[in-house]
C-alpha cells in the first residue's frame, strides 16, 4: 500500500462504561490511535462480492500496524465525520505491516 493512498485521517476509539461520582454508569470514549489510512466504501467489485456472504461491513480500512497496540472488535472508528463499528480485523499477509479492518457504518437516529 503506497503512502499516497493512505490519505484519510482515522481515529480509533474504545468506548468504556465508567461510574461517575454519583454512581451512574456513563460511556466514555478513549482515543487509542489517530492514524492515516486507506478507506474503501462498499461497491460492486469482485472482491466486495466475495465479502458480502461473510459480513455486513460497509467499509474497508487499511492502516499501518501500531506497535504495542492491540485492536479489537469492541473499538470504533471515526473517519470523515462518520462512525463505524469494527466487525473484523486482519493482519494483511501475516507480515505485521498493515492491518485490514472491515467496519459497519453506524447510522444515528435523531
């Protein structure tokens, strides 16, 4: 993946439930990483046609591996003022250079 294609700013966050001073549970967003990456929306290519049987993902993100950081499907992605739930994470070709993330766009009501 060339650096020129990695032109989107991607923010990866973890959402955790914490208790405030009054004992109520609130959700707090903790930023895990701010990185540049590649984003590809779902379209009619053969690659996406093969993925559709396995996932409900709407977007594909590719980022460089972040040393010392473990990404999980409990995290969310913020990119281009949109929210995405991570559905799968895969090390591209097993080389620990790039991470491929499939994510589902979150549509907010209201």
